[in-house]
C-alpha cells in the first residue's frame, strides 16, 4: 500500500521556511511525513530563474520530489497549499491524478475571478513599495501588514528578514511569478477530493476568489472570520483542526475523530 505524505506549498515570493513550525506540528498531529518544496527563484533555489507559467512551476516541483525524496516516489500526495501555491497544487493534481490524492487550497485565486478581487486595489501602493524596496528591513514589515491581521511579532518578522537576506528573491523572479499567477485559469477539474479554506478578513486577496474556486470545483469551503491572508500564521490551530476533519474524510491514513 502506498504511503501517505503531506506536501506543503507556499505562495508568491515566499519559501518553505515561511511555514515556520507548522510542518512539525502537522507531523506530530497526524503521524505522517510532512515535506516542503520551493519553486525556482525562492528559498535555496533563489538563484534560479522562476518559470513564467504555473505548469512549469509544478513540473519543477515534481522533479525536486523525485530527486530529493525518492522514498516517496510512489506515495499518495496530499497537497496543502496557500495563495499561488494553490494554483501549483491544482495544476499538479490535474496533470498527475495518480500521484495526488487530495488538495487543500488556502486563500488561493485564479483568473476565474476579476483582478480587483485577486489583489485588492487598496493595497496597490503598499505592493508597489514592497516591489521597489531593496531592504528586507523595510519590505518584510510591509508584507506582514498585507498578509497578517495580528499585531507584528518582532521575532517572526526578524526571521522573515533573515530569510530574505540569506535567499533574496530578485525583482525579475518576483515579476515572473506574478505574471504566471495572473494568467492562471483552471480548465480541467481534478479527480481527487478538494477542500477550500479562506479568510473573510483577508486584506490582500478577496475571499470571494476562494468561494469562486470552490463553486467551480463543486466542493466545500470553510471560512475564517478574522485571519489575514497568511491564515497558517494567524491561526495555525484552526487550520490543523480543519485539516484533521478533511483528511479523516478522505482516509489518508489518519485516525478518525
């Protein structure tokens, strides 16, 4: 019997370390392997050019999985992804239905929704400041402002600054990722179970983008009333509970609750 593996995917210009302690929490809670991957241009792959298409990004992830985790080559993958990572996960599930066993999409979007919902106009100036800033000390607090509804946590922001210093995402790669995400429009529905989560108080992406995706996928959506775009940061306990419920339904080797 194939093993079950949870694979976490981050979004635009973010890397796997931005999950913070969540991978360890999921592994302890579910007693399953939890792995993370980065797209080219982010994390340890920051010196590589980011692909300009979502399809090329997910293909790179498949290649990394085969190269770095050969023991999971035949595993049943449960993709849990946020924002642009959700686009990669959705495209991956359609391209490799025998590999992907389930999808969890958190605050994701697609060209099914209008651009002013995918990036709220009130944030355009802050986004421009982020794009123009060369200093992580200036940029990362702005990203917190866009993606979290909590008061800034100095220790976490300091970690983000350290990540950005060690593995800086170039402007060219950020633009390629943004271009790829802007054009993504799902055409084929995945065969595996899909669960959608969204933050109604998301100040970066309108939660109705997730609702539109859930309606198109004919699947359930669960809404958080207070968290920001980075829902795993703002309320990881709530996220773990929702994953427990969903994974128990799809029988991915987890104990029933």
